[in-house]
């Protein structure tokens, strides 16, 4: 089980992928400004991993290896 399954059909629309990355990055900024560097770092890493998975390594036509068809 992945932490974030970027191949899930829910994430196929571009606007959803943009919103997920923007929320994670925004929350990281909020945590840094609030003085919580650890949580800011955690959300910054999540935003970076999400951006990589959603934009650099994303293939909307990729099929689930467990599905038939």
C-alpha cells in the first residue's frame, strides 16, 4: 500500500493534482511561519513527493497492475 497512490483515477484531472500540491505546500509555509520547523519540513517533503508523483512521473493512461483488461 502506497502512502499516496498517484495512479488512482481520482487524481486524473489536472486541477485536483494542482490543489493537492498547493495545499501541502501552503500548509508547510503555515507551519514554518508558526515556528514549527519539523511539521513544516514534513509537509514540504510531502509537497515535493506529491509534485514529483503528480507532474514528473504521472501517466494518466497507466493501468493498475492488479486490474484485468
